[in-house]
């Protein structure tokens, strides 16, 4: 039986070196999550009229619980009794969220809008050059790139996906996740604090309330309210 030209060890070495190269040359890429996960705050009682915390301690909450199990943002919530002011756990919001902004490491390569790898966008006045960006990151970030559309680099350079992400590798060994993005007008990064003025309206919110740990993987749907 003839020997394989590319052995398993060669594939593994290639994967290791390519991933190390991407890591060494990476910078911060901020992913704006369109559908953060959220659960009811166990420390307070929900106000169904005003759609927020009633800021009354829930005396039935006596044992610490773990939320967002199975994700990289899993954490434990402990009971914190209070008699006045806002709930110290959810800060009066009534719900706990995963981060809206997630920072990952990615290798960024800009192509000039007038360069060989540039592209054009048709407008009423003619064709206008657009700046394209290749983004390479580790395969573990594939789902984040697939499920979200808006990204930031260098603090306020806003980008949107130009082409869907795909995985590259050698002989079935996924080594790198790559996508093509397009720069858009500079934008203001949103705050990860859902108590701020950028909070979404719950009536228009497409997210689905997570009622238990088993629902975490099923995030999409229509929020019907309580």
C-alpha cells in the first residue's frame, strides 16, 4: 500500500503553526451580538406591568444557582438580601444578560478600495470603491461570525460581513476561520450595560426568554412577554 504524501502528523503540525501565526498577528475584534442570552434574575420579583424588576427581594431564593451553563459566560448567582433600593444582582433590570460585546482575537488585513483586491458598490452616481477586510481567527469563533453581522476594530471602525465565514485547513483539519468584511461609516460602539439608554424595547425584541438551562441552545424566536 503506497504511503500517504501528507501524514496525520504533518496535518497536525500545519494546524498548530497556522493557528500560532494567526494568534501572534491578531488584534482585538469586537463582535456585537444581535441576540444575547438572558434569564430572569433569581434575586428579585419580576414586575409584569412595567417589564422590569419590582426591586423586592425574592425570599424563596436561598441557594446559589448557575446560569448560562454550557457557554463561556457561565457564572454562579448568590442570594443577596436587600430591603431598599435596586436589586443588587440585576441593578433593577429584572434580567441577567450575556455580554452584548464579545472581544475575540483575529488577524486583520485591509485591502485598499482602489487596489487589486478592492471592490466596487453600484450607486446612482456610478460605482464607488469600498474597503474590504479579510479576517482570520481560530475555528472556535466560527459560530460568532456566522450568527452576527456587525463588528468593530480599532475602537470605532465599524465593519459588516461581506461574505459568510468558512473554515480552512489541510486534509480535513480545520485550522483557521476566515471571512471577508466591508468597512462602513464609523459608528459608536454600543454599551454592554443593558441598563443604559440603548436598551431594546421588549415589545420589539426578537429574543426568546430562556426559562431553564435546557433552553440556552434555543435562543431564537419571538419574545412573547410574561
